[in-house]
C-alpha cells in the first residue's frame, strides 16, 4: 500500500465530499477539537459539488426583522427601510415542508432542520459567511423589495460565493482538503464500527484511518444507471443541472455495510430548465439555465395543451416538481408563453436563452412547429377563462381562471398583448430524495434501527427529508444543519 501525504496526517474525522454539507461538517468538527480531512473526488478546479452550482438560497425560520438584523448586520437603516419581509416562523416553515411533501417528510428530521435553521445561519455568519438578499421570488415595487416569506437570504455570490467562502474558511481553520481522491470503501472493525475509508488517488489505493467518518458525498443524480433503476423510465436520459461527480457509489457502499435506505427513492428535485441546456451542469452557467417565471405565463406541451396549474403556488413551492411534469410530456419538452405585459417580470436568468417571438399566436405556432389550431384554441380558452381581479406578482393574488382544466389559480392574465415570447424548456434533475437514514445526531442508522458506530451523514446522501417536492432553499439548509451536528458528534468520537 502506498503511503502518501494523505496518510501522514493521522486524522480524527474524515469528511467525504466537499460541498456545503461537507464543509459545514468539517468546520464544526474542527471547532470541537478534531483534526479533519476532507476527501473530494473532483479535481480542484471542479470542487464544490452541487452546492457550487446552487443559487445559494438558505430557507430558515425567523420571527421577524429583529432576527434578520442579526444575520445582516452589514445593512444601513436606509437599506432596512426598503425591506418588506413578513415573519416566517417555525410553524410556517413546517407547514410548507409538510404541505409540499404531502405530509410524508420525516417529522423528527424536519423539526431539527426547522428548529436549528436560524441558529445554523447565525453560526455560519459568525464563521464569516457573507449574505445577500435573494432576488428569486421577490419583487421590487415602489422602491421596496417584497420577499416571499422564507426565501429571503442567499450566500453572497450565490453557490459560487458560498463555496469560495467555505473553502477559504476551511483553510483558515487548518482543515486539509485533498482533491482527485475518491472514497472506494469503508474500513471497519470486527464489531462493525467504521474506522476509516479506503480511497483511490492518481497514485493508487490507500487506507485512511479515523475515529469517525462523515458521508457528505451527494445523491445519485449523475449516475445514469441508478437514475433508471430508482427513478424509473425516462430518467436515464434527463439533463443533470449540477455536478457530474454525484454518482452515488458512497450511498451504495453505505447500504452494503447495512445502512437503512430511507425516504423517497423514486423521487427527486427536478425543475424547468432551458431546453438547450447542456446535458450536465456547466460551471460557467451554474443555475442560470433555470426557467422559473412560468407563474406569470402559461406552459403548453408539444400538442399545444396546458398540463399544470402554473399559478398553483409561489414558484418556490412548485418549481421542484414541475421539471418532472415536463418530463412526462411528449418529447419531454414544453413551451413557456408570455406576452408584452409579463415579459418585464421574467427573471434575469432568461437572458441565457434565445426566445421565439411573434406578433400572433399563429406565428408562434409556425416558428415552434406546434399544431396551430390547437395552440390558438388553448390560448383562446385560457383568455376566456380568466376572471377579473387585481394582478399582484408579489403575493398569491387569487386572480384565477374558471371552467378550464387544469386551472390557473393565481396570476392569470389573458395573453393578449403582442409580441408573444416563448422559451422552450425541459425538466432537469437537481438532486435525488432517497438516501440513508440518519437520526437526530446525524448518525447513520442500520436496517435494525441501530446506529452504525463511527458513521455520520449529511446533505443529499440522506433520505427522508423531502418527498415528491420541496420548498426552495431547503437543501442547503438541511445540509448545513446536519453538517453542523455531524461535525460535532463525529469530533466527540475521538475521545472514545
Ligand atoms: C443548479 C442548482 C441550483 C440549486 N440551488 C439551490 C439553492 O439555491 N438552495 C438550496 O437549498 N439548494 C439548491 N440546490 C440544491 C443544493 O445544491 C443541494 O441540495 C446541496 O448543494 C447538496 O449539498 P451536498 O453537500 O449534500 O452535496 P454536494 O454539494 O453535491 O457535494 C457532494 C460532493 O461529494 C463529492 N463526492 C461524490 N462521491 C464521492 C466519492 N466517492 N469520494 C469523494 N467525494 C465524492 C462530489 O464530488 C461533491 O463535491 C441547487 C442545486 C443545483 C444543481
């Protein structure tokens, strides 16, 4: 066995992966006195996992502006005067998770995320994380920024800024991060305790012992075979929004040593993205292929039929399931149609795509090669079904349709102001929902409901948190809350 720089260190805690979940775990373990090694399969240039691709949005519970002031101490009084941020307490966060997961999210794990969300954001702030307000699902009107409650805070510089900061903090805290180093197996004692990991680097395989291991190595969204096996027909061909390195082998290894599979293994987070997006995430685009302004227009499939209630809820509660809805349509494509009234409301990210523009619905159909009569009929019926009322993009305005299926429950305005603008979209997979079970201390649980000694997990590799859908910004929050817990508990193992 070759001895490399990795093994010369004698580490207390090994963290597998180098995304948000991993580095929060590593920082927490270090704060609790452990010597920490972080293993990243990707080369340094591609480090940071899905977390680097992300919008950096952290959903957390806050009772009011006083809580927000503790997080954003950098703002002036004048800047606070522009903020319209209704409270988002724990009950509201819980209601959101339970509503969108149809009551199926694990209640105990959900409560931990919610109860520790603010304290974890404050902990990250104390560590040195910089934040900015999120423009996603917020609207700027008359000099005020009106936020969708809960979706207010993102890391400065989004996922790229989040990960740059976490890597720099890891360096400041003396954490060793090694790249191009793939976990390929566990080291275990006779009683099943995890005593380290086996890795493969460019110079060969190596065993690295440690008092505890934290798995933070993502889901299986970038593994074609596992997608087909667990998510079902068609998922092998879906576009991947994030990193190509989340291929699920550590999840399989954990199951092989007895970890309990948990949560929605046929489920995933999947959103509308540009139909021309690359097959796998591109760090030059990060999350900018997303197409999330559909609540202000309509979406039709290749038969020119609507297929979802575009205004069912604020986008943050529907975007993670509408990718799947698009993937069930013929050709796995859809067309988001806006008119001159609503084009100004489109997110800036639409700039990365090329729209089709026409002065008439017939002209659109011709350019898009959609059935002309069907598209004209869909738009005519939709326009006739729009009920009176005031349109307000900042809240669920109840401006709805009547008498059509599917309905549009909010933000329904007739498409009657040319030119008409269309963005072709498909569904892209973000991350998978199935994973290993952890308990409230982030310990990995086995199939007999007993913790596997020495093994912890956080982030996408854990299951049970999200089912069918999720409220935007909960993925990073879940990873950081359980990363912080896992780091602390793993550090304590060195005193055993
Ligand atoms: C485009 C996009 C936008 C998103 N926006 C948001 C958002 O704004 N807010 C939000 O909450 N969530 C968002 N998400 C989801 C969020 O990014 C994930 O939930 C979160 O980043 C997962 O963090 P993680 O640390 O568990 O995994 P990752 O950040 O993916 O890290 C896993 C790491 O493990 C490494 N790894 C895998 N296998 C091995 C191995 N065998 N050995 C060593 N290393 C390994 C990978 O290389 C990777 O670096 C977004 C995701 C995408 C793709």
